[in-house]
C-alpha cells in the first residue's frame, strides 16, 4: 500500500464492499448489506441491550487523529457502555459520517482496527 494514499470520492457501495462487508463474518442477520436493516432472533427469556455512543470530531477525537485511534474509540466507547450494564457484545451497527474525499489507506486502517477488536471481543458488524 502506498504511504500517502490520495483522497478520493468513494461511493457508499464501494466502501461497504471493500472495507466493511468483511466485518460481518458472513452473518445472515445483515441481509448481506442489501437493505438498510437487519434482524436478530432472541430467545423468549433473553434480552438485548443496545448501545449507540456516537463520537464526534473536535469533542471525542481530533481531525489529525489516526484512523486506528478513531476506530478504537468508536468500538471501545460502546463496549464500555455494554460492560457497565453487565452485557457482552454480540454485534454492532456502524454509522459513519465521512468527508466527501477520503483515502483508501485511511479506510483500510480503520476497518482493520475494528476487525482486530472484533476478533478479540467476538462480535460482528450487523449493519
């Protein structure tokens, strides 16, 4: 990979296909990312705890923070919330607001960090 990857305008479908789909581990609940929704089957006596702690540029991270650091914060802030409620992670939703132009290197580093955390804590990208 080039050291200084140029920023490009990338389509949502390309970002999903190249960088995010692998974070799903081929779980059927996501409908293969063909819809803007997903499902979870839950046993009658089980409960789902949902956390959605958004991080914001200038508040939770700085413009010059690395993709690795930002990915770590996004995942770990939410894992911490779940842990404080006595829950274990199962899956996560990712909502990204990206600049119009972004480098492929940034996206690669970002998704790779999330993948490492997923393998460590055993959860997958739902949608």
